[in-house]
C-alpha cells in the first residue's frame, strides 16, 4: 500500500533559541514523505527548481519515496524562513518564496492515479484540489494547511475541505479557520465544513482528535532536547497516515494508535534541525518510544 502526497519541497532557513540552519532541506512534502516511509511506500508530487541538489534527491530515493511525480522547473526551489522564541509551539514566518510552486500545474503519473490514501500536505489549496481531482477513487483523504493559506486563500481552502476526510492542523489554525476562540465550538464548526475527523496538533501539549462520536486526547512525549520544531506537524501526519495505510484499518481504535505513532515520529524530528534526526532513526527506536507512550498514558478506571 502506498500513500500519494502533494506538498512543498523546500529550502528552509530556521532560527531557534538553540541554533540556526540556513537553506537546509525542508518542506511539508519532504517531512511527510520521510516520516510515512517508515511505514509504507510514498508517491511524492511536488516541484523543485534547477538549484535543487542531487544529494537531496538521492536521500528521498533512498527512503523508497517514488519521485516520478517530482518535476524540475526552470527557476528557484520554494524557500521558507522562520524563527521561534523560547515558546517553540509557534513559528513566526519571516519569508515565504513560492518560486517554482507559483506556476506549478501537477500532472500525475499514470501509476499514481489509483492511490487509495492521499495526503494533501500544506501547500496552495488550489493545488491540493488539482491533485485530488486526478485520483480516481481515493479511500482516505487527509489534509494539512496553515495560517498563510487560511488568510490568503480562504475560499479555495474551504472548497478543498469539502473533499477531505481527515484534517490535521494546529490549535491556532483551528480557531482562525472557524473564527471561534473556543476549541470545542471551533472543532464543531470545522467538522461541518467537510472533514469527518479533525486532529488538532498542540505542540508540546500533544494532540486532540475530534469526530462526530467524541474526543480523544494524547500528550506529547516529554523531551529534554528540543532543537527545532520545524516539520513536526508534517512528520506527525506522516506517522499518522503511514500507520493507517500500513494496517488498512480506519476504526476509532486504529486512529487512536495512529495519533500515538504520529506523536512518536514528531518527537524524534524535533530533536535536531532539518531532517537530521530522521536520517539516523531506526524503526526499533520508534517501537520503543511507542511502548513508553503506553506507560505514559496508562491509568486504571474508577472502581
Ligand atoms: P510544520 O513545521 O510541520 O508546520 O511545517 C514546516 C514546513 O512547511 C517547512 O519545512 C516549510 O518549508 C513548509 N512551509 C512553510 N510555509 C509553507 C507554505 N506557505 N506552503 C507550503 N509549505 C510551507
């Protein structure tokens, strides 16, 4: 089983209180694919410029990420720069340069058209819908977005959400999208826009899943070393969707386990800049942290 993803492949420049990285590999599609590839094969749809180095292409290929959908266009690769204060939960965007993404018209390779699992990573919502419309019969469609698009392309985003089963966004974005400060009310409003499931990412405070049936909440793994939260959300989504696609089960119990796998992947990613921690990560470490998560949240009922 593979997952089709459309998202950004980028050069990121990031500054946190613990260090700085210039023009390193990043992008929502990159983080998602790398994380999901621990669970399943990934088909990546994106565009890069002529300045994108072969070593990054080789890294993605080494992860069993199919790159037939990655095109190279004349011009520069997408660039994002951001900074974080001691509250690492919120990135402040300094600059977004869409570059080759501004005129990208994705044409899916024949081999991607039958995809059952689709992830619309954070990118222009019009592009997300363009890609989704080409997929013949998707079974599970999940989506991410950010304040940049909620502000700048609200109508297009609301249109895309009609076709989405699972929306994964952070708490500030839920409030902004719903125009409602109370999280429970905001979640209800977002669920009325189309998605049957809303996963709210809350940084170091964990993640909460809202469905029409109820609410599930998981803490984040308590970490002593957090260097760079960039990509945590996409890495979370990669673990979440990767697990669901690998077990082909979308029951409430499977979705709860998927939230923990997502949280585990994100907890590793923030331990280093860019995708450095993902490069050295072994699946046995993922399993070990998953077990620690079970202990973290285990408690007995009231007798
Ligand atoms: P996250 O920290 O998981 O929310 O995602 C961070 C990644 O999103 C970075 O690697 C950026 O390159 C990418 N990114 C930032 N802004 C945008 C945007 N407007 N569209 C697409 N990708 C973006």
